[in-house]
C-alpha cells in the first residue's frame, strides 16, 4: 500500500457530502477538525454542528467509507475538542448553500454575540437566497433539523431555510 499525503486525504474529504444538505461537503461545512497521518494510521476528527444532530453517525460512516483503503488503519471520530461554529463554513460552502436555496448563517457580531442567540428582543434575519431581498419573515425557529430555521420572502414569496448561526 502506498503512502497517502494530507492533500489526498483533504481532497477525499471534500467529496463527502453532508447527508442533510448534499450540495455541501463536510469540508465546506468546516466539520473536519483534524487529520493526522501517523505511520499506518489515518485518524480524522470531526466536529458535530449540534450535539443532537441525527446525522452524526451517518457522517462518521460516510467519511470512514470514503477514506477506506487510504491507510491500513482508518479511524474517524467525533470530538468536542472545540465547539463547531457557523464561522467554520467556507466561502465555497456559503456560496453553495446560497445557490441551492439555503440562506447562509449571518456573520458574528463584533461583540462576539450570535444573531440567533443575542437577546430575546432580537429576531434572526436572513436575506432571501432566491432574490436577495432583506424583506423576509421568520416563520419558525425550528426547521426540519436543529441546524436550520424557516423563513418567508415577502418580495418573491418563496419559503427558504437558513442555516443557523451558532
């Protein structure tokens, strides 16, 4: 078996789609915390977006399946070494989310607060990924999964989801 390098591993990881939003990869979402090549062992640590995410095991298995054969021993684990935040989504991931009809999360505020959790008086806002309008209405904080909210665009009259800022 030939030795693989970091570049090959990262390229393979970039091919692993998120099971809930397959237009983005685990790399696009910033889920890959660490890749370590130690002799015959390839170890990948992933950061979960939400602790209760129902797709965590599927993501872990998909990454392990894609990396199978790249080293004699492949280990893929979830880690809580540091919290995942929506700031980890790459520019490419943000573009792919928007082009597929998902509003990317808003940027962090300068004081470090998050738009979703800043205060009770502040409601999340999102620009429509279809027409770009800021004239949108929050329909439900709880979308189909923990990481998404539902909005309605008052201009083009389309519903859309926003990936939550965490």
